[in-house]
């Protein structure tokens, strides 16, 4: 690589993706890098999401970096605080703070073909030039707020679960919750314990399975610490068990899917005795079409006398509460959005300009978020996306995918240096063929079985999920094939 840059690699974001790649860069002897972080601490989504009950739905020993094992997880499914602390710990272990610029956002990034460099402009007015530009912001970083009439007229506190206002005492309050996704099913049981009344507005009922969570005992932690092979075997067992469940999503006539649906319905029947409420909570789509969830507390919370489920839709928000589509009015002291994230706008408000002056957000809107292995985009040389399009998974740990991407990026950097390249740019035909393969693989899966999901773009294209086993992704990203890229040598 060259010396006419401020740093060789700029990484946007310091969650699992950004910190993990930074560690890999250090291990490869690349120390000329900088992470740009909009917050005042590392951790990404596990720093931002601090709502009551927030925890992971992937097993702790799999939802962690394989090259930075933690042996003393307190339970099978960790809380946000324990995951955040883990990210902080590995950041400090590798002395990465000196390479992180906190409280700074990306304003724009543009590629210069002549020099083969990226000019990155930041919110503090500064700018940096780098050879490589990496976005590690993740798809679930910007909260989604529905455009409901009157939402700005409410007189009381109103906030999103991802920006939880802990200064608001919810004790004895009438609380309206909009949304019944992954976050809501975790915080609703907690706020129901102290609220006078919780009114939960549901658009569609999710599939929810019991969560096989429990404390990890000290003897187990000791085994993981002193017998690394035991810990590795446990992680491998978790990985392959999760991969096995993917058959319920991939096959149209999966034998496993009806069994899972039966178990989920039994879960409802066990906790919900009211037949009307039970019917409202039974999904009207096949398992897997939307994100499948885990909870032991959600249904018992909805069976409480102080919790009401409304499934008639929202017409408007007033200064005192919410009006449903039937004209019924519900007074509220507090409104909480449990409405997820803008998965289709990871770089909202940021201009990323490619080799011919094209804007990445515009390109993605026109193509439906096309990329190559969710990592590179044609027309944007020497740029890499971590957790990009079609790298999401619904059955296992995203970190499995991220680690595969780390390997791909590191191999790219190695080949750029070995071949004295100014830049590499994935060929349009390669990207196009790959994206067509992705959509072909989607046919007949649970994700395209007919429901309206955040997995899909407005055109109905599934741009978020990897429609295959993750070991095939690992194999496909183990090495970067230069024949699939336009490679420009340094003069």
C-alpha cells in the first residue's frame, strides 16, 4: 500500500463488526487504521439498546468472536450489558481506543479514481484520506418511526426502544406501546410489572417459541476456562444445531416447520386462556416468514389484567393518546415505539460517492441493494461493507457471517499489497450473477411465503437474508478471487 494517505483503512462504527475487523488488522500487522464512532463508547447496538429486558436471542458462546472467547458468560443468552462489556473488554485488551474517534459521525465519503483513495469528511469538519473505506454500521442502527398522523402532537414522553428514556418513571403510568417485534416482546413484560395499564398495539402477531435460557454454573465456566477444547466443542455444537434448524426456513415443505409451529401454538395455549386473545396472538403466516422470536415472559405478561392488546390498527396519535382505526380512543401518559429499525437505510443522510460520481444510497434504491457477498459493491472500489445486503441470518449468530467477512477483507488487503494495486472493483457482471443466484435461492423459502416483512424491499425483494447455510458463505468468502474484480495497478 502507499504512504500518500492519512491512514490505510477507515472503519465507520465500533460495534462487533468494527472492533472485530480492527483486531484482525492488528494481528496482520496493519496498524494504520482509524475507527469513526458516533457515540461516546464502543458497543454499537449493544451500547444503544438499554431498554428493560434487552438481551440476545443467540447463545452467548456463539454470539461472541471465536478468536476472542469469553469463558464466564453468566447465562445461555446474555443481556445487553454483558455483551456491551465484552466488546469494551476486547477493545481495551487490544488497546484500540487510541485508534477510535468518538462522538463523530460520517458526513460523506468519495472515491478518487486518479489516486485510488477515499476522501472521508467528518462531522467535526475534519477530513481523512484512506486507501480503504469500510462501513461497519450494521443494518439495525437507525430506529424506524412510522409516519402516523399526529405523532408530533402528543403531550407526554414519547421515545423509541433503542433510545430508551430512563429518566421517565413508568410506575403507575398508562403506557401505549406501538409494535410487537423483537424489542417489544422483551420490554413489555418488564414495564407491565410497574405500569397502571399497558396498551399494546399489534400490527401482526409474531411466532414466539419458549426460550431455553438458564444460568451457566461456575463448574461449567471453570471447564470452559481450563479446557479450551471443551469450550470449542460446545461452540461447535451450538453452531451445527442452529444450522440444522435452517431446514425449517429453506424448504417449502419442510417437515420441521409444522413441528415448530405446533410447539409455538402450544406455547400460546399454555399461557393464554382467553380464546379471543389467543386468536389475536396466533400468527396468520407461516413460521419463518418474519423473524422468529424467543420469550418465556411475553405471553404471561399479556395475560395480566393491566395489559390490553389492540389489533385494529392505528388511525392517529392525539395530544392525549392514540385513536385506532375503529375510532376508539386510548389515553396514555407515555408512548413507546417498538417499531424496529430502518434496515433499508443503513447510511441514511450520508453521501458515499463511487468511481463515476454515483451515490451509494441512490444506487441501492435503483438496484434493490445489490452487492457481492454483501461485502463489495460494483462502482465503489476499495470499499467494504460489513453486515451488508443478504448477510442477515434468522437461525444463528451474525458473528459467524462477520468473521467470514473479516477473512474476505483481509485477503483483499493482502492481494492489493502483493500485486501493487491502486484499487479493486467487483465487476458488474459478477455482482449481477451473484444477486440473481440469491433471488433464485429465495424461491420456495419461508421468507418469501407471502407476509409483509422488514426482510423485504418495497418491490418484494429479500435484500437482507442469506438464503443458504452459513458454511457455504464461509467457503465463498474465504478468499477473494481477483478475476472477479477490475484491478488497477499503481503507475
